[in-house]
């Protein structure tokens, strides 16, 4: 049983989602948004993201953090700010000795919807379905849950590959 925190980074709004993976079952734990004040200096906003992620880690005890990678923005300033938010969340995870995994937005959509160019509403719909939620989470929280689900799927495929490799090694060692 592994608890995974997913992060959809942003300087104004950072979405988070926590799930528990118990073999092939996914259980919803929590989700929401870390909203920063737009008039605050960037350093204060990054500190808020950092401390909020630290608090979530302390409250839920996840083993791994999955975060969305920066995608190319037309606006360089937006991409830099997004990178800062990612860094604050990743530093919070690292300060608690969590393993950090990064996924491209296309990879997240592919893992959750089955289509790398899926729209946000399709991602949200599948998050509701996969986690058996009663209502849709906020957009950024749904994206964060999707990142956590993506990581869960990747973990399962990594575990399967590792078991197959171990089985092959054991067969080779038999007399």
C-alpha cells in the first residue's frame, strides 16, 4: 500500500491530490488547491507552496510525489514562474525524503484518458470515474489527481517489469 501525492504546479494555484494505491485499487484521500495572493512577492508565494506541500506530506505521509513537467509556454515569464512553483513543491518533497517523479502533460492524459491530446473536461471525467468520486474536484485538483493516477499506473508497470526480470534471473540461476 503506497500513498502518492500528485502536484499540478502553478504560482497562483497549485493543485494537489492524494491517493492510496493498494495493489490494483486506487483510493481517494484528499485534493484541493494551494492559492497564493497575486499581490504578494514571488518569494512569499513560493514559500506558501513549499510550506503547504510540507504540511500535506506531514499530514498524509506519502511515499512518493508525482509532478507535472513544465511544458513550453509562448510566454517565457510564465514558464519560468511555473518552474519556480515546481521547484518549491519538489524541494518540499525532497526535504521529507520523498521520491519525486515527473510526467509530461501528454503522458498524464494518455495514462488517465488513453489519449494524449485529451481536453481538461475529459481528464476530470476520468478522474471522477477512476476514483469513484461523488463530484468533480476543482480543475487544478483534478489535474493533480490525474498526475497521481498516472504515477500509480507507471508504478504498476514498473513493478511488473521488475518481477519479470527477477523471474528470468531466477530461472537462469537454477541448475
